[in-house]
C-alpha cells in the first residue's frame, strides 16, 4: 500500500473587483475579499455601501466589476 503525504487544504481567497460611486460622482476602483450579490450591503471606508450590478470594464483586460453606491440612511 502506498502512503501519501497529507496536504492541508486551504481555501483560496475570492477577490471581487468593485467600483465605489460616491455622491459627488467620483468613482474609486478597489476590491473586496468575498463575493458580492446585488442589493447586498457592506461596510467600507466608514460608509455603508450597497452592491447594485456587475458591469464589464472597458479598460484593462475587460474584467468585470460590481458597481456599489452608498446605502440610503434610515
């Protein structure tokens, strides 16, 4: 019987490219370490953001990014 060396399984991190659209119209491209679904909210840079939709980029390898806007204040 052959013995095999045990190799620990490590989950590969998922990186999602996002575009944060500020109220003044400025867009900041960044990434988060998890998958985002439409209408999902998350905290970043002291604000609550909401994922809107995934859009294809026209620049740099046509990678898709998720557009995010500030969530409405209660």
